[in-house]
């Protein structure tokens, strides 16, 4: 394996020094129609027990939600807002063994990804330490592939032939041939050893570059973003995350990635990690980790923390909140539809909320107290400047 390089400034955005690119161009949304909170809360669909993750198919007509406690994959029609099918992964042979739930045990449906064309789903941990392939036309599990301890997030290549799975407890990445469901080489162990003593439910960060040539993985043991060449499966670089990583999310095209830390959010290029925009909190940031989603072009950032009764949409060009939606319980996940017309929220009470982005709750009501406040005018701040802004 080649020596791993540790990146310097202008990558990962958090080694800050005034080198941010300002090439983020995306058409601004039209002004929203203000409606009352009751109207916005009306569109909700039940999905699984102890929901874990959601994703959309290619054309956005189906939403797929994993239920960890009941080991299921729920298929929701996004046009009718109805559950079309619940695919049952079955029960486990052994009990919880003192754990309060499946997540603690390191099992139960967790991550989900859909192949291009929308015919096949890959679901992690429906079988212990394995990935299951599901035929979405029949709802049947057609194959299982053993990987490593407690697989969660899954990334699939643009041609649908290769899948990458983050094994959260083993702290490794497995590569799979989707057609044969056989491993491609041995699991790639991240530097720092396994993560058995880290929280099982911690945020996992992983994405493929838009050209599929690089795989980026957050390594919680070292607080770095590790890069791998997908052709050789060798690590070639590690980028330090400063200010303590919280979570990350890629835009649907994977061209932009939002990385949250305790001092703000960085929008970086999904191919190179070059900083596109830095959103630094004015004052103290949220005490808990945010749940986020990026719009299709990466201009708009959906943002929620458990201490807020709202989910906000931030225009990253101005740092201003442009949409506000009521949050039901803790929001586990956020996702924009392919055309940005709908924002989906995966809620802690095992429901999915559908929000029309042409509408908003009034922004003035409690915006000052609960909306995330980012410093303006925007610029890349040095470490000293960020401390002064606080």
C-alpha cells in the first residue's frame, strides 16, 4: 500500500486560510407561500419501527426506509403518500442478550441504497454482519453477502456494479460485486483499529466521488476523512477534520458535500474536498449534532437539531433561513426530492413527513431564537477569526 498523505490547507475546508472557491452557482428558489403549521404537519406516513435511514430511487417516485427494531424495509409511494410494501427481513436466532434494542446488539436493517434503474435494493444488517440484496419487483431477498461487524452505510457506483459498505464496529470498508454478491478483496481496515468502544449509533460519513474514482470515508478513530482509490482499493490520503466532526451529507449528485463541526458547516467539492463555502456560527453553535440535507445543486441546506422545534432550509449563498418546517420529535434524516420540490423528514416517532418546498411556515415567529445563525458577509475564516466571531 502506498504511504498515506495527510492533506494541508484548502482541503476539507477546516484547515482554513482564505482559499475558498466561490463557484457554487445554483438557481435561487422562488419565494415561498406562507402556510400555517397545522397544514405542514398534515402529511405524514408511518414507516417501520425504530427507523434508521431513508433513500430515494432514481426517479424519486419511491422512498425506502429501514426499520431497525422490526428488521424491515418500507417502500413508500411519494406521489400517493402511501406505503406500498413492507419487506420483512425476518427475526434473529438469538435474543438481545442484555441490549435494549437491535442497534445496541449491532444488527437489524440499518443502511439502504438503490441501484440505478431502481430494480434492486441493498440493505445492511438484515442478516448479522451481512448485506442483503432485494428484488424490489417481488420484495424477495435474493442473496446475502457476509462483510464485517455491523455494516451500516452503503454507496453504489454509478453503473450499479460495485457497492461499498461501511462496517461501523469493525471500522472497515467492504467492496462488493453487486451482481454476484461476492466480496472484492478483503475489507479495508481504517487506520486506528476497530471501533467497538465507540457508540454503535454514531454518525457514519461516506460517499463516492461523482466520477466513482474516489471513496471518501470518515474515520472516527482518527478524526479524518480517508480517501481510497476505487480501482486499487488503496488509501492515498487522509484529510484532518478540525473543530470536532459532527456529521456529513452529500448532495444527490455527490458534487457537493456538507460537513458539520462544532463551529460551523463547510461545503466542499465532492471530487476534491476543495472548500466551496464556509458557514461559521455566530455565537455558539448547537450543542447536539445536526441532521442535514443538501439540495440538488448544493445551494440549499436543510438543517435540524434536536433542541429546535423546527427544520430550517438555509440559502448557503446568503446564510439566511428561507424555509421553516415543524419538526416532529427528533428528526433522524432529511432528504430532498430530485427536483427539490419536496423535503422529506425521517422522524423519531417512526413517521416520514413530506414538506412542499414551495411553502413555508412564517419565518419571523421565532427565527431569532431557533434558526442557526451563520456569520455574514461570508468568507473563509481563520481559526483566530472564528474564535473572535464567537
